[in-house]
C-alpha cells in the first residue's frame, strides 16, 4: 500500500494571551455601524515574558505537560452539558483577552472561551475571590453600571444560570463545575471597551455580564474571569451584533512563530481557494460548536467513525481551548495502529506521562498524510497538527482516546484559518501561514 508522506517539524503547545487590535475604528468610537467594519485581536503565547502567567522557572516540557493535562479538565466542562449545570470552569480556555469594563473604563483580563457564553469578572466587594493581576472592578465607581432586575428579559432568558433575589429584587447568576471552579454574583450591564495597541477603542454600551462576588477554583493565569465566545445569546459574539454579524475566525501558530489572530465581523471572512466548510449541528446547550466527524485517513487508508454512541450528527465539539484532540476509543485505536504500521521508529513512553503513542527521535521525521473527514469537508493536516514534541528525544501523537464525548482540539487547528458563521451555521477551514503578519 502506497503512502503519501509529509515532513514533520516538531512544535510545542501554544497557550496565548490576547491583546486587541481594532481595525477601521476612530479613536474612542461608540459601537456604530458607520464607524466599524470588524476587529482583529493579536494572540500572545502564554509562556512568553509578555504574559502575566509567565513562569521563568518552568521548563518547556513542564509547560507542555500542564497544557496537555488541561485537556482532560476541559473535557469535564463539555460533559457537564448533560447535567443541570452551567458552562464555566477555569480549565476552559487557553487564551487571555484584554478588555475594559465601566465608565471610566477599568482594565480586565479574561479567559477567551469558545465553550462559554456569559462574560464575567471579579467585583468588589468580593466575598471570596482568587488572586488576579489587575485591580478588582468596583461597580459603584462606574456611572454606566446597572444591576439587571428580576423581571427583565436579560434575566429570564437564561434560566439555567440565573435566579431572582426576592429581597433585593435583582438578578443573580451562578456557574460551577465538578472540579470546584465556580462564580456567583449579580447579572449586570455596563459599557464594555475593546482597546487596540494603536490606542483606538470601541465601546459596547449595555453589555450583559456577570459581576462576580464569590469566585474560586483553579484560576492561576492572572485572569479576572471569563470572556464568553460560545454560540449562545449572551456571548460576546452575539452581543457585538452588527459588528460581527455572527462571524468570527482565528488563525493559530506554534510557539516559535509570530502572534496568532482572532477576527470578528468583516475581518473574519474565510475566502479563496482551498476553503472547505462543514455544518454546525445545533443541540442544547447552543453554547458548544458541534460538528460531524465521519472518519480519519492515514495515508490512503480511511478509518471510519464506528462507535455507536458517538457516530451520529454533531458527534465532536471543535474547541480552541482544548490542547489535544480527544477521539472515541475505536477511532483512536485505528489511527494509532495505522501510524504504528507506517512509522518504523523506536517507540517509548511519554516522558510527561500523558500521551500514548511516542517515538524516540531528536530529528524531523516523515509520517503518512493524515486527513480528517468532517461532513462535507476533508481537512489535510500538517506536521504540527499530528505529532507534538514532549521532550528533546520524544515525538508523540497529539490525541487521546475517550469513552464518549469527542473534542477537536487546538493543536489540530494550528496554521488553519478557522471561521465560524453563526448565521449560516457553518465552520470553514483554510490552510494558512498564520505566522505571517
């Protein structure tokens, strides 16, 4: 059996903080259709010295191991959608986003999360808070801050997470998961400001967010809370309205490259030769972006999705906040066996104790071409989408088997422009050199 070969160049995990770069906006503009055409955000590696979570004492291998283990914490978030639980835990994102809230604007730093809808930040007076880099938001100092009353549509529209304080007649929210991470506070509105490195900014009045007075868990990146980029009504994507028109995209790079990009609205178009698109599958909750995975090819051997419990429509969640790709056990085993039969190198245990299929090598290697078959879209992966270097002598398959819920993770999306259209309900892919400015 002949096999198409591609050259593998090892990569390390990218964990990124976001800084805003707005396009076609006048200084201090309010959000108006005339003054905005879209926005683009620079993504900065979490482990770079510019990141608030940078720890110079960690080795690259230690940072990698932490990122890989977060994938399994992340999995619990998506499993929780089958329970009467909301959608936020700290392990829910690999990116941080700078923004400001209130009038005058107070800087905040949130985990940018495609698996969450509600944006929330820690607020004073804080009954229980985790450590953050920036000062806590004090709502009583903002002239545009408003608590949402119990009978308001913004309160009654989110019954899964909101409830009414009868005594104080205000709308409260609560979010929590089994790992112990949680947030509780007042559902509120205020002016959200996105600021660019070019000193331009756009303000979003009456932005619905959670003012968290009780928050805790494994928040360790210096963040102030969560920025929700999910598909639900409360997400930043939806609340930006005509600016995004339901569209956003990102283009992620490896650690050795330039900054990644997150785009909204007109800047988020995925066009041109080589674009493939697959339908989003709408299920409850609408927060998560579900696709249909039909199989994976290794060389010219097509391996079908055969697990009965996960073989239907919407059987995989695409998520930029999960490092690894998590596959149903049967499909994972097929992929692993196909790679074993094709790659004739010494197999070793993962030095980080996380991944299953690893090879002993200090050099670039050749592997069969790997193609992911989504419904209506065949996606040919690149070198760094398939294997990841976990030490100076080990290369490992950047995937793990899971029993039920599958996730298409961040590493598989490196150097692809990935576009989400919430109106047409499609996700599009285009191979790209995401490191080019």
